[in-house]
C-alpha cells in the first residue's frame, strides 16, 4: 500500500482499513500518529482470501488532533484467492 497525503496545514496522522465489500468486515487496519504537510504511507497487507473477493481500501488523514476533522478516500479492488 503506497499513498501520499498532502495538505496546506499540518496533518496529524493516518489510518488504513481494508474491508470485504460484501459484509464490510475488516481484514486489515493500521494507523500512525505523525505530523507534517506531506505524509508518505508505505505498508503491506498479505492477501489471505480463499475466494474471489471485492475489497475496499480506505485511507483516512487526520486534519487535526480532533477526531472529527478527517478526510477519507476509498478505492475498490478485487482479490484472487491465494
């Protein structure tokens, strides 16, 4: 998982969540509390699905220390069984 987060003001961390689209169950999540106007995410998830599965990747940037101030982007993708 590679992502670049950029803002005019300091960001206060990020969160990654990968869910199965069919039932919204979480198969992976990770977060980091870090500061900067540009944050780079470099993370790994090992595909462990046993059948063809549609997934959703959510990346959330913390815009402030207040949990209400966030921005989330999602990307859909498809996994083949391992």
